[in-house]
C-alpha cells in the first residue's frame, strides 16, 4: 500500500510566497541594504580623505 499525501504533507513552509506584499518587502530590504552600504562606503572614503588631507 502506498502512503497517500495529506494536506500537511504537501504544504512546504519554506517556499516563499509571491504576494505583492512580500515582493515589496523584499525590494525594500534590498534597497535599504544597498543604501546603507553606500553610506558606509561614503563615510569611509570621507574619513580617508579628511585623514590624508594634512600635508
């Protein structure tokens, strides 16, 4: 006899949802990470420029 798949067996909680809300949240997360990276790089470059401007 083979095992019949029930409702619990066929649902995988690790497959992400493709609703508009989750797509928007993913996009927001990516944009926040990119902007924070740009801020950190800009601060580091400014720190290097200010530190090396003393001739």
